[in-house]
């Protein structure tokens, strides 16, 4: 899917419950030149990915309307190249980890998330997926 709003800034979608983590992450990422988008439900996350260029998604496994895995599955169906994903989960089970692995999820992190670990994971996903090229429209 082509996006009309092409930008040169890296964009991270934070789809998580409103517990303050998203607000804190926005405050940490914005001064670094990273645009942040916030969704409270899986449906909101899908709408944002449809309408804007998103380079990394951080999804809560247990969101209202659509959980993180379901939203990610739909993103993969509707996009040629979906953004790399980091999942957040209250409980890490073998089933969750297997399913995440089968969907090429970059990382699964326990909640409450440690902000430094999440920042590090975002940095690693950017390095791995966008190594020496800045994300641009169509990637």
C-alpha cells in the first residue's frame, strides 16, 4: 500500500493501553527526531498503518477490539511489506512466543515494560531492518 504522506522522519506506532508508557515513550523519542503515533486499540493501530507510513510497530498483545497478534496478522495481509513489530505481553507463554516467532516478530517483551529495554529493542529493530538506509516511502 502506498502512503500519500511521505516523510523523512522515522515513525514508531505505539499501540498499548493508556498506562503512561506510551506518553513517556513519546517524550523520549520525539527529541531524537522520531515521530510517534499512539493507538489505544488494535483497530486504531490498523487505521494508522493504513493512513501513514510506519517504520516500527509496538503492539500490546491484549488490546481492545483486536489484540496485537491479530492486528499484526491483518497488517501482514493488507501490506506488501509490513513494519517490523515488537510485542508487549502481561504473560509470556510458550504458545505466544511460538506464534510470535512464526510471524517474524522482532521481540516479545514482558509488561510492565522497562523503558530502556524497549528503547534498546527499537534501536536494534531499526538497525536490523533499515541498516544503512533511512526508511523512505515504498519500503
